[in-house]
């Protein structure tokens, strides 16, 4: 009995050890197993972390703060707090004391305004980085699809050339027809090389944006979708974005105008200062008008893309049905494989057209919702 208990105990311990080993192995695999791909949200997060432009904008804010602090410290004797409970970082909180150094006070106001502008520019750069991430993400997906359809087109061209050559051998095709088929084949080969190069370039831009090695080829798992934007009132949208409180681009222009009111007091003559003030006012008013026009332009583009989307959907449906019928006829021996390839090429082109429309709509929507992106540049994406 005792021997039986020992054997049973040993068996149990061995089984337990195997189970622990298997569990540990499974757990290690779950930790080291690579991700299935990169989502758009993950790419945006990484782009914001890796962005050189964003880091430089942060440095500009820090530098402006140091200049602001130096202007305040250098003229502290001529300044006093308006409200002792105010936070110094909330804005202009000082006024010149009676008989104090007004130039020093205005230098502080100028430095404070520039610091505020740089903070807004940081916000603008962040928005632009998000748009760039979305654009580059879409670009890789589009270039991948373009390569796929180019491969099918090449396959069709090869089959056409084979058929033309075979026909010429039995007198059913002229040399001119063979040459035309060969020219098309060479064109498709060149198109394939170009598509491969474009995909490589898209990946290089994408990898640089999020800090991957140039040779890495991550799988992008967020599809490009069409989400129609509901705009109940275009005039309300215009009214909102023309408010500098809601538009960081206009805010910087308005603050530039405010700075011009007192910069001249310590930098140049009164007459020159008044001219600079008028110029700043014109710049701000022009920025408002440009923003208004851009919103209308983007709205018109969205409406055009919505119509293009419906048209592309119908074209895709027709191409799918045509391929289905042709495949059935091929199985019945009524058409050739070349006929099927022809329909596959047409379907791929319809899919590519729809994909481009969806991408353009998504990126235009992003700019419509943040119209200041149309003026700051730096997206670096091919829309």
C-alpha cells in the first residue's frame, strides 16, 4: 500500500511539473508573440511620440517661456501684479507702475504674447501630425492595393501576348497585333516596377514617421472606411471656425495683431509702429477670409466625393456581377481564361477607384473639421 502511494504521488508530481512547464511555455509565448499588425490609433500615438516637428514646437514653447521670464525679471521693478491670486501662466497679469519703465513693460507683453503664440503653434503641429499619420497610413494601403491590381494587369497582358503570338503562327494575327500586345506587356512590366517603387517609398515615409527601421513592413489592420459627415448647418460651422477661440490658426494671427499694438513702443518710431499694426490687422482679416473660403471649398469637395462614392459603389457592383457571370460561362466552357482575367482587371480597377474615394473623403473630413490644417502645411502625405 505504501509503495502504491509513493508511485501515485510521484505520478502526480510529474504531471504537475509538466503542467507548470506547459503553462510557463504558453505564458512566454503570449508575451513574445508579435502583434498581428498596427492599427491607425497605434500609428497616431507613435507619430505623436516620434515627431521631430512636435519636439521642435515644444522647444519653441520652452524658449519663448525663457524669453518671457527674462523680460519679466529684467524689468520687475516696473511691474506689479494686477491680482495676487492670479496664476502667472494664465496670460497678461501685469501693468506698469506709475513712473516705471514702460518699454520694459511692453517688452514683457511682447514676450508673453510670443509665448502664447508658440503654445498655439504646438497645438497646430499636433493636429498636423495626426493628419500626416492618417495620410501616410492610407498611402501604404493604397499603394499595396495598386501593386496587387498591377500584378493582375501584368498577368492579363502576358496572356494577351501569348494568345497574339499563337495566333500569328497560324496566320490569325498580324505582326502589328503581336507588336501591340508586346508593347502593352512591356508597359505593364514598367507599371509593376513603378508600383513596387511607390510602395517602398510609402513604407519608408510611414516607417520614418513612427520610428521603424526602413526595411520593416508592418501589417496595417485598420481598413479605410467611408463615414459620411453630417453637416446640419454649414453657416454654423463657418461661424464656429471663424472664432479665434476655436481656431488656433486665427488665434495666432489675432495675437500677432495684439502684439503689434505695443511692440513699436520699444523697437521703432510711432509712425512705423502704426503701419505694422495696420499690416497685422490686414493679415488677421485675410486669414479669416481665407478660412471662410476654405471651409466652403472643403464642403464642396466632400459633396463631390459623396457623389463619387455612390458612383464607385455602383461601378463595383457591376464589375462584381460581370466577373461572376464570366466565371460561370468559363466553367461552362463558353469563354476563355483570358476573358475571366479581363473581368478581374476591371473589378480591381473598380475597387481601386472606390478605395481612393474613401481615403480622399476621410482625409478631407479631417481637414474640414480642422480647417486650420489647410494653412499650416507639413502633412507630408499624398492624398
